[in-house]
């Protein structure tokens, strides 16, 4: 007996999620809302589940600290192998680990840097930050639900461009991208 | 989680090899399959076939083949998978439903008698006919043996 549940109803849902991710990474700091219709198991927000179903596959090692049914669900639908956060291409967590502990990529292959997916209760609480960088014509002031230690890690990571980690914040059906090219300062 | 039945690979193989259109008529005689939800698919994709020439040496990539697959969960909570050569997603779904029902001890015996046993018998007949036809073309080099 098992409680395995369906993933995306149609491949079009994955394409819509991919489009939303492009929008989010192209306009850092703006939250985009994904379509309804995905019912992931407990412990996994709809947005984080949709992102992993869209991006993860058998070639992208995944690290996730989740209850067993949610891990089984992700494994079944993505085919991704599970690994430790240090070696994962996608790392799903409820709170940010030190960014330097994740895969950073190399000078010649920065695309091998990990993507950290933070599954949070909401995207509106937290501290005021000023974002600037590629994709933003003018600096954007917004509220990010991230601790001070994350901002320090982020400033440290900015010194080793193009190596580093991209971050996606997910809550409910909403997601917000922080590409590694972005500068984040307390406002 | 139930341990997978050791007979499961055999029935999945039997269902996947059954000729098109052979399963539906048998199901008409069998008890109805339980309701289900689709977990994945039906979807069509490619699979790399690997093999050894003549059964020896290292395996190499022979080529890709088209497969259809489907995974379902039935009302009793059993998850079934169907894989079949070709592009017939409906057949893959039907095999997945049968796979789920066959894992259920309460349904296994009647489905085995109604579906698997006739399919296995038909396959054995087909195989025997092929072997008989092949045997007719076998060349025995008895002349070489007797001329020595």
C-alpha cells in the first residue's frame, strides 16, 4: 500500500512553471504566482514541488530534508537521485544553510553551482533589502524573509563571481528568484 | 509497503509481450478492474536497447526504441506500472491497471485465471510454432561427417 499521488496533470503545466521561473529570474525580487492544480504531499509547498518537477531529472542530484512520503513522491516523479547538500545540484531546505557549503561551480563551469530552494511560510515578512544588478533598471526595495547571516553569506559569495549559488524562495504558490548576479544590501 | 511479488516481473513481461488486441477480449470475461487515478502518463518516450552480439562480449548500444508507459494507483491503494513497446498509451494504462489489481491478493487468483493463464498459453503456442518453423530450415552437415 502506498499513498503516492499524481504530479503535474499535463506537460503544459511544467512548461508554464518553466516560463514563470524565467520571469522570476529575469526580474529578481518580484514574486510570481504559479497556477493552481498541483497537490504535493505534506512538507512540500506547491511552488517548491512545481519547481522540482519542472527542473529536476535523473541527471540532477537532489538534497531535501523531507518526510519519507514527500521524498518518495519527488523520487517517483522526477527520477532524481538523492544526495547530500554538499554535492546536490538542487538543495531544498526550510532555512538557509551556509551558502559556501553548497556546490559553487568553477571559473570555467559556473553553471555547476547549486540552486538552493528555500521553502518558507511566506515571502512578505522579514527585513527590508535593496536589490540591484542585472534585470533591474533601478534598485528595488523589498522585504525578504532571510536572516542577517544569509545576507553576509551573499555578500561573501558576490566576491567570487561567476561561481556561487542561485536561490529561489518559495511559499505556497508564490516564488521569488535571487540569481547570484544580484546585489542585496540591507535598506 | 508490501514486498513485491516474485511473480510480478513475469506477469509484467507477459502483458508487455501480448499481441495488440489480445488483452481486451480476455478482460471482458474477467471480473471488473477497480477504479483508479493516473499518477504519471500515459506518456511516450525512448529507451536505449543494449545487447551483446551473439550473446558474448561487452554490451553495446543497439539502438533506441519507442515505449509507452503509465503508472496508476487503484482504489485499493496498489500502484501499478505498465510499460509497452510502441506508442499505445491506452494499452500501457490497461497493463498498469492489471498490474495493480494483480498485486492485490483478493483479486489475483481470478485475474490470473482469466487473463494471465490464456496469455501464457497463447505465448507458448506461438513460441512452439516459431520453433517448429525454424527447425524446418535447420541444416545438418551430415554429408561432411559421413565423407570423412
